């Protein structure tokens, strides 16, 4: 063990009698001047190593950012651009339409809901450049612009519109107004109106026999629907509004078909719904 008394005598230690205090002070100053050098030499001779400098601590790293899917920001749309017929697809990939009327009403041609071929009825408004449609069954549909395209999202009843949606699909607006939509036709013998749903894909649905699927196409006269039982319905514009005439067979057999009645496009007039 290093003897500090030997190497670094304290003030007054080791002084001989008779030496003047001034001389002793001078010696002590000299010793203290060279004390660090002597101490280092003594440590080296005694086998002590110089302590390693403390390792520099690494600066804290910021947490890695969570990777999120890049979603194009929503683009504000002029509310005047929303009225018209919009086409989108459901969870099974089957297309349907939302017909947006200028008076705030909206009708959906989705026939899988509780109303079936009668479609869904609702009201719409805009919020932050988005079209929001509130339907009678509690569902809410949102159409928004993202980049140069449009997107449709469906929210279940009671869902937060800022949260997760139930389904999502691209949406597009038809270039011109078409016959796609829900049509109320003549009254049946049971007193109930006959309804026909026309989808832009060419599919047609009727409330006949609890629900019948056929097809339709545009002709020079109007929308021609053909049904599996051989009946045909033609919905066409006239001076008295839209009309529907029906006949059996591949062509009309005479100038006066057996059935002519008014045809009303649901949503073109005021309707009332119960949420």
C-alpha cells in the first residue's frame, strides 16, 4: 500500500529542529508543487492503472414512428356536384346505386336490406366536402373525393363516422341521368303497389311473387324490362309524366297493351320515412 506520509509529508512534518520556519515553508511549497507528478509516478510504480474514463452515454433514440398506410387526403367537393346517380359495390362486390336528388332526398338500389326491392330511402347533407346519406334502416353512407377519384364508405347503425367503417369501395358518378333507381308502378290486386328496381349494371328486380330478378336495357323509347315469366315492362317518358306499359311475348302484339299505368321514380317527389 502506498505510504502517503512517506511521499507527501504534511506541513511541519519531517522538519528538523533549528530550521527556520521560512525555510520549512519554502520546502513545503516545493513539495506541493510536484505532488501530482510524484503521485502519478508512484501509482505507476505500484502497479495501479489509470482509471478508464467513463463511457459516453448514447443519446436516447426517438421511438420509431408507427407505419401507417398512406391514404390520400380527402378533397373538398362543391355540394352542387353531388346530386345524380352514384355507383358503388357492397361487401360481396355487387354493384348498386345511390340516387341523390337535389331536394335533399336519396334512394339506394341495394335490394338486400329489409325493404328489399323497395330499396332504401334517406336524406343527405354535406359535411367538410363529403356527401353523407342517412338511411331509414340506420345505416350511413359517405361519399368523398380522394385525389381524382371518389370513395364510398358504409357505416353500421350507431357507428362513429370518424371511426372504422363496415365496408369501403370506389364510387363513380354516372355521366348522365339514367333510369337507374326505384320505380313505383301500378297497384296489384292485393292493393300494394308494384315496385321495380333498375341497377345500372342491367339487373332488374320486381316485387312480383315476393321478388323476381330480370334484366333491363335502354331503348329509343325508354327502359325495357324483361322477366322470366315472359312479361315485359317499358318505362318511358310521356307528356303526362313517366308511364309503364306491359305485354307478354317478345314484341307488342297490338297498339294497345293490356296494361298502361303511371310510373313514379321514388325520390322525385316528397316521401316520408320513419327512422
